[in-house]
C-alpha cells in the first residue's frame, strides 16, 4: 500500500487486539513523520492518564455531520434476522447517544455533530470463507458503478461491510475473488495467517477508494467476532454474544471515520508532507481515536469494552470507549461535553 518515497512510519486505521500478532504488525510501522514524543516507560495498574497519547489535529478532513449504511455480506442464509436487528438498533443508538457524543464533541470545537443511520441491506452472494481488503474495495467500486449509492452524500457517508459468522478478514490489498459474482479459486484460512488477519487479532479497519478523480468512497469492514467451533478466536471476541462485538467494532470504526476519514490517503501518499495534510485527529504515534484504549487495556479488554445504558432508553449499548484528550485516556459516557 505504500508508494515509493513514503516514510516507513504510518498512521493506524485498524481495530486490533492488544498483544496480538496484528497489533505488533501495525505498531511496527505506526507513527507520524518527524520525531514523535517518547513513549512512557510503563503504565500504572489499570489505565492511567497518558498525555503523550493525546490526539493532535493535523488540518485534514473531519466529518461532523455524518451518515452510515450497514451492508451485511454473505446473502440472507448467512444471517439471523435477530442479529441484524440488534446490530442496527444498537449502533444507530450509540452513534447518536448524547452522553457518548459528549465525549466526541471535543474534537469538533465550535461545531455541532450528528450521525444518521441509513437503511441497512443484506448484499446478495454466497458466504465467504476469507475476505481481503482487495475484495472489499473491489466490491465497493462495483456497487458504485451499478448506482447502488445514488442519492447518498458520498463526502459524508461511510459504507460498513459486516462479515458473517465464520468469515476471516485480512488486510491483503489483493482480491481473492470471494466477494465476486463469479468467484475465482478461494484461498484457504491458512493463507490468512500470512498477514494481519482476524485469526490473529484484527477486528476491522476503515479506508477509502477513488473510483474517479473527484469521487471518494469511504468504507469500513467489520468482523463477526466470536469464538469459532474449533475454539479459536476470530476477531476481538470480548462479549459472549457476537452481535455485541460487531457493534463495538462498528463504534470504533465510525468514530475513527468522523475524526480521520482520509487516513488511507495518508498511508498511500508520495511524501511525508503530503501524508500529514490528509490526517485529521491522530496521536504523535499515529494512533486514531479508538486505538490506544485497546492497547492500554492489554489483556483486560473489559476495561474499555463495556455495555453502557442508552441515554433515556431501557437497553444497553455494547461499545468500545474512545480516547479523550480531556481525560488523557479512554473515556465512557459523560453528562456534559468538555469545555
């Protein structure tokens, strides 16, 4: 994904499990051009304030008023209607919950923020075994060419591809053909182990493609995180009910989209100066709003993956806490925005 001449450092755009192979792979090259602040030598027990991880605004695009559309991959047989209903309700509520939004508002000084959930869809096709970044981006382009996104404001809308149970996600930029109408030979799950994948800690990521010079399509891809029948973890399975893990991943990716939508352009830029101008809010270490909370939680992910009561509602929302500059660390719902 890197072009010639671009620095070895790059911002993150992924949700990865603390201590996993996927985290190590991304942290190895994470950061921004220049001289980042030194990392703390150690963190106190629990999650201590970490001012060195505060997010900086680099002048790039942000999306204060956003929309999202969930696209469920694998065809109707791959999904239980109850899971789709629960996922859609929880993420639409979380992204407009006032106490959760109060945390995010600090990154949009002087602006109001909003998030609108568009009607979700189940995409036709067969259930994939392995899905790569190339597959998702190829499908995104194909849907756009067919007019599936007509009428949407593409400058402020992100399309969330939600994978079905058992599907393994990796970050390989080459398509496997598993999301094509006429699939080519499928890769085995073993092939996914050769890169960062949901079998080694990857929960999802967000990015963008440019089908034309003036058009940008924003997307996220989200694993159905669960413990597989063979006992292996696929994705980041914190909650016992997989649909809750999907919601937590969506919450992570959607907040990263609204605060740093053009991160993929930064990763693929030709020079350091060009890379930084694409960035919205990231830390000096190249982490987005959802990244450091998972790292800080370590093996105790329940510190940042929690169910919080929906504001003025009778049900709970399974979310992942996001980084707050005001708190210098992960922060849950608050009654009033930070001043």
